[in-house]
C-alpha cells in the first residue's frame, strides 16, 4: 500500500510539473525572471545567459549579517539570492572560498558552486576540510541535487520548507532558484531537472531563502532575514513596459481596444489580427481603429540613473505606415516616425536618452498621422 501511495504522489507531482505555467519577465540584458505557482506557494527563477559578455554572476560576502537586498545594494547587481549556511555570528558553516583563499570548510561532503578568475561557473562536491583551488570564489554546504543530468541518491530529506538552489544547463544558462514555500529536497532536485539543469546544488534554505530583483524583494520567505553572503547578478538593466502595466495609458479611452477582447472604455469586441498574437508582448496589445487623434503613453520609471536605449514593439499586421513615437526625458525630446506595417514582432530602436530615478516627465508617446489603425504593444529600455 505504501508503494502505491508513493507512486501516486510521484505521478501527481509529474502532472503538476507538466502543467506548470511560467510567467517570464526580462529584468536584465540576458536575465529573465521566471515565476510559477507551486500549490499555495511560488517558484522564482533567475535564468541567466552566462555566455553574454555583459552578464556577470558572483559571490558577495556581507559585512556581518545583512538582508540579501542590502548585500546586493552595495554592488551594481540587478538581482540576487541568498548563499550558504552560517551561524549567529555570520561565520560560514559550509564551504566558503573568497579571493582565492578558503574561509570555511564543509562539515560533511556537500555540493558547492564556484567561480574561476575568468568568471566561469563550476559545480563540485567538496569533502570535509578539503579545498577547491581551481576557483577564486565558492560557496556550499548544501546537497548535490543534480549531477550529469541525474538527481543524486542521497536526497532523503522529507522536510518541506523554503529552498534555494543554483544550477546550470547544457546551453550555459545559470539558474538561480528560490522556492517561496514548502518543498522537499527530492522535489527541489526534480524542479532543477525540469529546468534542464545538468548540475545543481542546494544552498541555505528555510528562513534564509530569499530573492531580490531590481531593488525589491521578489519572495516573501526570507525577505527580512539577515544572511552572511549572497549570489549576485550584474547585467545591463532592462525594463519592459507592456500595454497592461500601470505605466501605460491611452486617450481617448473609448477609441482604444484590446485585440480580440472588450474595449477598456466601452463594451463590445474587436479584432485587428488573429487574437492573442504570439508576437505581441503578453500575447495581446491595444489598438485604435484610426490613428489620427489617438494617443498612447508609457511612463519610463527606472531604479538606476543612466543612459538607456529605448525600443518599441508592435505585432504583425497591417497598421499605419505613419506612426510617430516621441521620447521625452525632462527637457530632452526625440521624435521617430515608423511604419507599423513592417517589423512586426521585433524590437525597434527609437533612440538613446538619459533617465533619472524618480525623474519627472519621462515617457514615450505614440500617435499617428492617418486614418489607419494604430497599435500600442510595449516599450523596452536597456541600460547602456
């Protein structure tokens, strides 16, 4: 009876993983923040393209105990997760190597993640009191979850708690994972395999498990817990403003419709192209039947002051050839005229401007100059 029950639990878990729906958000150039439900809890993944030269990952030690956001806030990181285990004084209780020097040993054989001088990320099981001279920085103390694409045999921890893990895929995608809720080690290993990891290790979990993204806590569990070290991600900041975001507005509202759905200002349905166009951000977009007299606007809100490349996107279809995009950044203004009957489903660069955190009057305004349809999908800014 016990065997049947376990088999049914595994089958239910496999079905849940197969149906898992991910919400993806590009938060850095080469960094995607992925979120999915896990029962009443949530899974957060930072999928990092380590092949990008502009992307760097690494280990940062806190001076004493600090929250993950405070550790990352002292760097130019756009995102971070908690690192290895520690005691009440902030001393590591698992393997820790910084600047080519071993700072602490594993108390038992355990999985570690390390970085070479060139920034390459490696995984290894380190024995008690052993060193790992191949890397400049490393942290561990958890379990090896996945090795050569297979989960390991020592995952007998049946406790359900918040978890943190890091892994790598065959395509050099580094996965920083925080489970914001209850998951066993075996379930965590299955999750890392679901994410196509060939190697993965667990880090400190429970009350320490936390993720920070672009200036704010991404998780509930661990967001207020002080930790001894964190794994950070440095990349060009990227923000996508969609037509469903609070930063978007359109005037007059009764002129604008959502593709295949009811209008925001009135009842009824309208379709401009095939519904939920797969080449539109979020699989939908707004449009006005006549471009002349219609206006859409995206407010440009940033966390970091600096120069940003500004892009616009619209889906495929027959739209106005006379779309006008205006970028406003304080006293700086730029105007670009584009043909929306071309380049559908692509990011088209509008220009480069300097943006300020909390800066007033930072926006992209879209208008049109004829009686053909005008499409408003999304605007993206990329830090230079």
